[in-house]
C-alpha cells in the first residue's frame, strides 16, 4: 500500500502550497498523492458544476475520502450557477443556432482555470494543479506523453497569464500507469475501478437528450441539396451535426449523403455526397493565442479527435484565415480550431 509522504520543506524551510482540483476521480486523486509525495502542501477543492445530485454526492464523497486519507483540507466550491450560465447555456444555445459547440474548452477557460484560480487567490495560494493530461514548462503548454488521453486541445483558450501558476503532474504518465498506481492505494480501490466520466460531464448518453429538456427538437423539416432543391425530410435540425450521414431521408439516393450545413431558421439541413464536405480553407473568430502573432505556420486540429493538419494562418481585424495543406472533411461551425507548433500549444479560435 502506498502511504503519503510527509510534507518536505523547500530550501528556505517554507512549504509550497498548491490548490488541487479534486473531482473524486482517479486522475485528480493521483495528482494529489504525487504532489504530496513531492513535498507540496496540498489543499483540495471540489467544484460542483452540474446539477446531477447523485453524481455530485458520489464524487464529493470520494474526494472527502481521499482528503481524509491524505490529511488535507478539502473545500467545497459551488460553481453550478456560473457553470450553467457560461457553459451549459452556451452548449444549448449553440445547438439551437445550428452550431456545434465545445463546452469543455469554455469550461476550462471560465471555470477550471478561471473561477478556480480566483478561489486560489482568495486562499492566498499561488499554484494550481489538476488531473489534465498535458505538460507545461511554466510559459507554454504541450501535448501529454499519452497521446490517446492528451487534453491540451481543451486549454487552447485559457488566459495565458495563468500558465506560470499551473502544475500538471500527469503530463509524463500513461493512463494505464495512473490506474496501476492508484490500485496500490487501499483508499483508491473503488475509485480506480469506477466507470470513467464522459468528456462532457453533463451529457449522460447523447447531446440531444440534453437539448430535449429545454425545447422540442422533434420538429420534422426539409432536407435540401446545395442548389436549394427539396430532396427529402428529416426529424428536426438539432439532431444533426456537420458530417452526419444517418437519420434523414433523401429521395432516390444511390450513394451516401452527409449533412453539409444547417439552417435553424428554416429547420432545414443541406446534404450532399462526401466530396462536398471537403474543405481547404476556413475562417476563425474569438482568437486566443499565447504569443502575439498575425501570421504563422502551424498544424491545426479542427476537432478534438482529429489529426493535426499543416496549415498557414493570417489574422486581420480579429478574423483568422486558415489555409490547409491537406483537405479536411466535416468542418463544423462553432467548433474550436486549435493550433500547435509540433507539440506546443499555440492557441485557438472558433470556426465560422
């Protein structure tokens, strides 16, 4: 069984405090253990975000169990109102507008590295740590060693001024090694074996289940081609995202058709064959970069689970024109284009 080591003072005899976001899951729990072993004085914070009380109760109880084991203070921070306003409502309204949002990018900017940082300030704590899989040298953010778990994409729009304060102990770990480490700790047995949470914490099964709580998403509409001809029908535009190829009807189609665009005002989806999805250039807005640049070469991910594609970027009057060296398919308005220099995160912007 792994035992937490006693706090080690630095060379001046002062222990460095760190505020750890403790979600009750294995990743943030192992982070708290590792930092305590490294000599930090760990202070925990559980952030209540969504309003699923059953999940919150289980997660908070897990976090309390770990905090008790480590002998650290655990704060409860209710951010549910801020989360609803900044993240949840943005998610719902984006789909209502025919866009494809990324709530995790917004949450990391406004909540986890926004409100959590403000809470650290209120406690007089400089350093903040989370269970994200990524690396940082105090100035920039980099991809994690475990590329299958890398979460650097989701930090593309955080305030660059907080980066020197952030610690990511899992950047050089593989997920399987984190789990193996956790299994050596008696108090973590149940936590390690529990089901992993979904990428979007408030989505249990599918995004349209969330939308259906707030509006009627089952209003049949027209399916049209790129010339504007009505070629079929669909069950309601909010059921579709760009690139989807099922769930709508096209009269007499002899090859697969995909959603090319969405018109929420008319409750229409535009469909076409796969080659019509091909994109070589696009524009972005609401741009956040960690260095001041108006023109640069990079690689870009147009969604989290996509390959990074070489590109060039020119920014003028707050709008970025991205020219791709290779085509992509299924580019969706509202998603985040995230730029890298090799494994270094450069920032990102919203696809328009």
